[in-house]
C-alpha cells in the first residue's frame, strides 16, 4: 500500500509592511525607554551617594571634601531629582555661613573667605556643567556670580589696574562671570534638525531605496539622497555658526 504524501503546511502570509514598521518602532521605543530608565537610575543613585558623602565630610569637619562631593551631586542632574536641589542648598548654606564668619562687609581674607569662594564657585560650575538649551538653575547661577564678584573684589589689591574702588572691581569681575559663551540656541537646533534629516534620509534609503529583488528604486533613492544632502548642509551650517 503506497505511503500517503504528507500535505505541506501552508506558510503564513507575510506581515504587511505597515504592521512590520509599527512593530519595529514599538521595539525601538521599548529599547529607548529601557536605556533611559537605566541612565536615570544611575543618576539618582550616584547623585544621592555623592550627597551623602558630602554630608559625612562636613560632619567630619572636611569642608573641601564636602564641597567637592556636593558639587558632584549637583552635576548628577536630572529634572526633578531631589539630590540636586539639596546639594545646591548645602553649598549655598556653607558659602553664606563662611561669608558671615569671615565678615564680608569689609575686605576678606583667610580660610573662611576661601571656603565661601570655593562653595560659590562650585554652585556656578555645577549650573554651567548641566546647561543644555537652557540653564536649569539659572537663579542659583546668577546669585553665585554676584557673590563671587563681591568676594573677588574684596580680596583684590587696590593697586590693580581695574580700579582701587571695590565696587569698580566687583562690576569688572561680574562682567567677566556673566559673559555668555554658550552656543547659539537657534543654530544648535538647526544642527540637530540637520542631523535628524541626515539620519532620516539614510533610514529612508535603507527601508525603501531597494525593492524586494534588491533593485534600486530610483524615486525613493533620489528622495533619500536629497534629504541626506539637505541634512548635511544644515548640520554643517548649524555647527559653524553655533
């Protein structure tokens, strides 16, 4: 008796391209959220650890180490992260207390004045280090600039060419501290838009530039080439003028 030929199992129909694209985008979004979560946990963990290390250092009387650790905590920035505001609060409190101990109404000198200057400088450097399109703690930066300028003016020698008057020296230092050296925001956005077009054009060519038989689709290939070229031009212009 002849052996019956097994009936071949029908192959499932291929997934429609729009559904396949949505699935890829969903997986890309999941990967992005996962990576963002990992980075956020690292920021919160290390920021809180640096804050606690600073607290232990100040309890032991080591103000220099406390300033360094609180500065590190402030630089582990994430929007709304509690350790950031607490680090700034500790630095400002230490600076204010040191100024009071040094008697900053008149000329300042000694360790207390140096501690105040170091703490205010830590506030300033942390605010600038976390700057992107905006400065998250611009009010603290402005306050730090004012106090640094006053401290520097008080400790300067009156014979300096910038002026013997303390107010003249304070204004001179403040002008230097507040000089804006940040990149231009509009041209930075232009560079980012150009980069996005560049990557998007390359992705378009990879997705639709070739047909199912690996033959060049001239319409999509030309469109992708134009997008890439425009993106490169915008990217280079943005970087040049930013």
